[in-house]
């Protein structure tokens, strides 16, 4: 979120990423003016980078400003961009260095974001439109978190339920940090050993959450069960449908949809319509059918008319 004379950014060097290298865009002694930012945008600059030590101060600044921005009269698109930026940065930090302090910050953020989405239902559609789909665990987790929060409130669930589901979605892939990055980024089909490692990540997520807060039953179950299936063919335990928590099945739909529409090293992303079509034709026995119908309606009437025959 670039702003003229930003109290953090104005004191730091800013970089562009060109290929795998970072190139200096602006030295910290050069004013960060509105005209400069406008010219960058006209040149197609969408992302700028900070050194890691400055990033933490920047995130703290954004979090402190979140309530002010979301309660302001700014356009919905601007609010959605701000919320997504804070959410993405917080999710990356949470998954890279998971500790009780970060968890407390995440819980507070989830409450604030859920309250904002509850108060302004139109914000959901703006968030879905701007979702990034780069291939990384934290981008995926951030998108699933926002989808699950919006979808929960769309169904009329209470704020308390939506907060639990949103936090479970945010942390559902926590265990993937223990996986070898070469497995996560492999462009070919996984071999049996690699696939067996991937199937452990729900258990690793569950164990990490249990160590931090033993009272979080629903949140731990989302992490453990989001790959379980309606037809008992899921993992890690192959549970029958009646043993799977409804929150887990809700997050599963968001997780599958985001994975299909996101960038992956082994395939091109699907459009939202093609992803829903694939889920309906290939995966319907694995999903909660009623939840899936509602999810289609949540994404928009144009999808519902095409995919659901009354």
C-alpha cells in the first residue's frame, strides 16, 4: 500500500523484483511523493519490496491503521486492497515463524476482518476479485482464509462461528512448512514417497496447534480434516462423512477451489467457472453437496445459472 510520505516507506530503500534479482527502485533519501507513485503505476509497477527488517515495522503500521481504513468512507475497492495486503503479509509471517505472539496477532486480525465483512457484505466480492494466485503456501492460505470467512457469513453463520472457521482456514496448511520445498514445487507427478509426505501435513498442522492451544478443538479439526472426503476416500484418516466436522467440509470446498484457480508448478490455473465445473463433474462425491451448491451461489448468480439445474 504505497502512500505519499508514508512514515515507514519514506525512510526505507524500495526495490523491484526483476527475475530472481532485486533492483533498487528508490533510495530512502529521495522523497516518496504522490507524483512519483503515480508514475510508477503508469509504468506498470505493482509490487515494491522492502528489506526484511523494515517489513516488520511496515506490517505493524498497517495493522494499527486497519480499523481506521475499514471504518472510513474510502471506496470499497481501496478497503479490499488494504485488507488483502495486511492479510497476506500477516499470513506469510505466521506460516514462516509460527509462535504464540504471531498467533495472538492473527486472532485479533481475524476478529477485525470478520467484523468488517459482517458489516459490509459487498466487500467480499471485491476481495475475491483481487486475490493473488502466486504459487506459495502463504498466498494459498490467505486466499482460503478470506474465502472461508466470506462464505461463512454468506451462509448466515454467527460471527463467532465465522471467526473459528476463518482462523482454522488461515492455519489449515501450517504443517506444510515441514515439507521439503522440492516436493511442494515439483513440476511432475509426485512419487509414492513424496505423496506419503504430503499426506502428513494435516497431522503436522494439528499437532502444532494442539501444542499452542489445547482448547481449540474446532480449529484443530479443520487443520486435520480439510482433506477428508464425503465418500470416506480422503486423508489422513479416511473418515466417514458423519465423523467429519461441518467446518472442515466448508473449508475443504474453499481449499479445493483456490487450489484449482491458483498457479501450480504442474499445471495452468483454471478459471473460476472451469474450477467449479471440474468440482461438480469430478469431485462431487467428495464434497458436501449442499455446501457446494451454496458456494456456487456465493460466487455469483452467473455461475449458479450455468451449473445448477433446478
